[in-house]
């Protein structure tokens, strides 16, 4: 089914781009490197991976959730948030953020709204929330709005503290709860394929390509089950009694339908012919779903248990290149580079 295929797609992309059993990023300088420089870069790589997979960071689970959202909706939003001594990763759903894109198609604003009681409000914003507290046992729900956007007043190389590229503002009514400024955006937006409308911030997803095959498959299975139920559990109708339609149930007995010698007066209606949906036909549409998500190409790499020849290796490399042109190459610039940049930046702030 499409649900299982989306989970397999997310697992496959995570395994190819962010495998947990190896260091999939390596830092280098553009120029020549001596031994001490290379040793420092190796140390930086170790530190980045240690922070990413540290207890409480939750990178693996949130990375999978982000990829699953990407497969279903065509985009995903992951927050790479700073916490004391490390990083916290958080994948947001469609109900958390509304996204706006600029003229170049880049995500420029994220806006969200959330209801909080007194306890949640004070936990999130501390003393700034105290003027709003009602002390009524949590009955009052405060509507908190948050906007994250580019800072239009940013001036390069200006020494002012608030002179940063991004800002995040949270408020309730007319009361400002929090205002923060960022050098780097802590929210990473990934896109599978842009829609034909350049002003549309949302995208096309692999699930959209496979949804038609899933709908046909569902209809075929539904018809097969109805036909099988009608043959296995027919309803017998009587012609001498007033028939209550609400009494028509599988394996039910309707008075007046059976003669004294046990023969039915009315035979159950037989279908004109067998349902033409074979197992092979159902498997065909299941295969179409797998192909729409590229799972057939992923299986080429996973099911490679035998020794391969140079020709087979070249063929697999070409298939992998085709797959990368679809999405995986985008993931390098959309997610991996931005996540590493944030990871290193937070590490420098923490010392």
C-alpha cells in the first residue's frame, strides 16, 4: 500500500544519505591541508557526529519523520534547535507552520498559532508571560502566534546586536512574549519537487504520483471482498411476507423463504461472471506504487548479495545517478549542508 511504500521510501533515503553506522560527512578546506589541519578537521567531524547522535538530540527519529512528510506532502520542516550543551531536532507537521515563499521560491516566512494554558505559557516564555496568567486552573487558553522571517532591516557588517539575518517574534493579543534574532535559520525546509505555480510554497510529492494507482487498487480489493461476501454469505428472500429491508444481513433467515421440505423459494442471485481481478492484476498496481516512489531502484542496491561484475557495477552506478537526479542530490544542499552549518555554529557558541 501507499502507506507502507512511504515508510520504505523514507527508510531507504535515510539509509543512503544519513546512515547511522558511518560518518557521512567529512570537512575539508578548499586549499592545501597539512597534517595539523587535517587532524583538526577530523576532530571537528567527530564532534559534529557526537552532537548529532547524542542522547536527547533525537536526530534519527526526527530525520525519518521529516523524510516521511517529504514523501507524503512534498515538503517538510525540521527545526535544528540549540539546547544547553547540544542540539535538539524537531520535525514539524502541517498544523504547526504555514509557509510563505519569496519570488525566487525560497521559504521566506513561517507562521504558526498555538493555544496554551497558564502552565504551558509560563513554561515556554517565563516571566514575559506573567502579565497574561489568569490563575484559573488552566481553563483559559491563550492564543499564541509566532512568526519567523527574514530581517528586512539587516545591514551587513553592522555592529548592532539585533542586526541579524532572521528574527522570530511570539505574541499573544497585543503583548509581546519573545523576540529573538538569528544569524542562521534554525528551520530547514526540504522540497521534493516544486509545483508548476512558482508562487506556490507547497510541492509535489512521490505519494501524489502513486495516489491514482492506490485508488484503483483500493476499488479492486473492495469489489473483490463484496463479491466474496455475497457468495459466501448470501441473503435469502421470501416472497410471501412483507420484507423488512433492515433485516437483510449475511447468513440471515427471512420467514417465508424456506418451504416445508427445506427448499428455498427464492435462490440467491448469482453474479453474471467471475470478478476479473486476479492476484497478478492487484500485484501489478502494487508494483506501480513501488515504481512511483523509486523503490525498485532501491532494491537494486539492497538485494546485491552475489559478486558483481564491472558491467553490473557500472549499471548500478548509472541507476543510482538517475535516482540521485530525482531527489537525493537535492538533499545535499537542502538539508545536509544546512544542518552541518548549524551544528558547527552551535558548537562554536558552546565552546
